[in-house]
C-alpha cells in the first residue's frame, strides 16, 4: 500500500514561476529557482541598508548583525555566528529539544498549543543555553519581543519594547564585545520565527489523522520547508545595472526573491506540488545560498526535528483551519492546538 502524504497547496499570494516581473508599486519580483539562486550569489544584489541607533537599541542591533550588514562588514560578523555555532552538535540540540518537548507535554494534560508552548520556547531555550546565555527562559521571552520588531517598518510601539529587550539580552549574553553579543542575539532572533514557523507548518500538515507515520522526520521537514516555507521571501536591492532571467534591472531597483515560488519550480522539481519525503537533490532555497546563506540551517532543522519527533509519537490534531501572523515575508501560525493520542 502506498503512503498518502498531505497535499500542501501554495499559500495565498504565492506567485507562479516566470521571468522577473516589475510593478511600480512593488519593484521587481523574482520567482524562478535559477533566477533566485543567481540573485543570492551575485554581488550586484545587496541587502538593503538599515539605519543604526544608540548602542543597545533595536536599530543598533539591526545595523550590527551580519543579516543586514554591508559587504565590507558582513564576513567578519558572519564569522562570529559561525564560531559560536561550530561547537554545537546538531544531534545534541535535537536531544535537548526532545527533552524539553517531553517535559512540556507531560505537564500539559490532554492538549497543548504548539506555537505558544513549544515552537518558539523550545528552540530558543535550547539554543540560548548552548550559546552560553544566562537564564534561557528569560532570553526566549525577550527574543520574541525583538523578533516582532526586527524587520524595518514596524509599529513604533513594538520598536520601543524591543529596545528594552535588546538591552536585557545584552546583559544576559556571554561576556564579550558588544558586536559579538549582538550577533549571538541575531542568531536567536533568526531562529525565533523561522524555526517556529517550520515547526508549526509541520505540525499542521503532518499530525492530522490519516497522515502516515512512516518516513524520517528530517525527510518530512525538508518537504514542508520546500512547500510551505516559514520564510517566503527575502529582499535585495541592485547596486549596479544587472541582467537577470532575460530582464535588465537598473541600479537601485528593489527586488523581492520569492522562495515560495522557486521551491515549486517545475524546471527543478519533478512533480513540484507532490509531497515526496526523501526527494533526491531537493535544492530548496528557503535557507538561502551563497555567502549569506543561513549559517545555522543544520541547527534549526535539528531543533525542529526534536520537537516533531515527540509530537509525531504522542500527539494528533484535528482538521481545523489555520490562521497566520500578519507579515509580508514570514508565514508563522498564530495558534495550533494538538491533543494527546
């Protein structure tokens, strides 16, 4: 008998693959796998500049982390994250996540909200502890506040709260230069919504009754990450005139690289809409690629695997509709209740 895996339809607003397209009010959208990959590795496409602010504020954090750094500063700041993650064995992170998830479920009773109790707290507490932060539970709470305001253009009230959270996180960070502390906080912020979104999507698609219990969790997560990515897109701006996908993009053009579309490109993925665990040569782009590819992709997947391993063994969820937090580029469920089997 053949396993019947879930059908994961494109999220609302996911464009089809095609040549780069331009609209005056939104700039350039890039949707084909080859074009997105080319833009991620071409120095003519740079991360948009961000303003800085006084030390210890959210603006200072954004301007100091590798995520938003200009080319001349990026490599050194990225190296901070790479060095911090190097001693963290992914399997140790997975086992830590298993232990924390079991503890939450043991005291939860008949049901638990995956998003509130597991998807954010477990990865953040695990990673904060392994990175040497004091009081990992408090760190997780503060990181969630920073993450809500991390991307430019949010409500000023969120920014004011995030300023206080950044100051608190620096006090809890391992002793060292402020720039190092900022980039350790940046790792936690990057893990917050993206890892939570992956765990939430996987629980949504894989825990309803009738979904097979076969296949490794890691293989299942790879297909969830491809078909329902928590990070739907990333922004770039052209610093030179450049040709991409048969189109000429002027210097200074805003560009949105659509991972959600590229991950369904029929030129790259056979039967791209089909959920196929263990798909050979997956090639999904959600973690990026090139010199700005996510330095913690294996660690994020290990944390998500630990949580999902336990949920698959102990929990099921009903076929209730999902709602998502409002965000232009992230896809994170608001709540997701599961019940003990």
